[in-house]
C-alpha cells in the first residue's frame, strides 16, 4: 500500500538523520554539541526578533506615511479652493473694470495694485504652513472694487 511505503521512506530518512547527528556528535564531542545546540537556539531567537522588529517598523512607518499624505492632501485641497476663490474675485474685479462698471474710476490704478498685492501676499502666506487668515476679507476687498 502507498501509505506503508511512505512510512518506510520517512523512517529511513529519520534513521539516516539520527546517524548523521550521532556522527557529528562523535566528531565534535558531546560538550561542543550542547554548546552548538544552545548557539543554534540563540540564533533562531535573534532571527525571530529581527523579523518582528522589521514588521513593526514597516507597520509604524507605513501608518505615519499614510497620515502625512492625508494631511498634505487636505492642505492641498484647501489651498486649491482658496486659490479658486481668489481667482474668481480677481476676474470679477477685472471684468467690472474692463466693462466700465467700476464706480470709482479715479482710483483704479491704486485699487488694482492693492488687489494684485493682496493676491500675491495671500499666495506667499498660504505657502507657509500653519498660516491662517480669513479668506473672506480679501475676497470682500476684491469684490468691492
């Protein structure tokens, strides 16, 4: 039967391994064998600890990177929407000026330079992390033109 022949092969392999172990023990001595066995156990523990450490680092760095990417993504979206609002305000002010619907034509150059300066200042300020301002004050100023 196939299972009895497999058992016979397994028994032969185990017997061969026992003989090889006995030959090694005789060659290095029993005292050295016990020292080598302890050393082998220590090396196995070190290998296991290294694997655990690598997995732990991988998980902790991966989570940190995902958190960083999420924060940066939110900041980028905020800056994009802020830029869209400022662009619309500037376009509306320019359209009013170009179509002659500007009520105060005497101060147009001064007002345009104020809007340009405000937009440039907000772009530089937005690039700095942690910089907060009310976007509505700048948009109101631009729309008032």
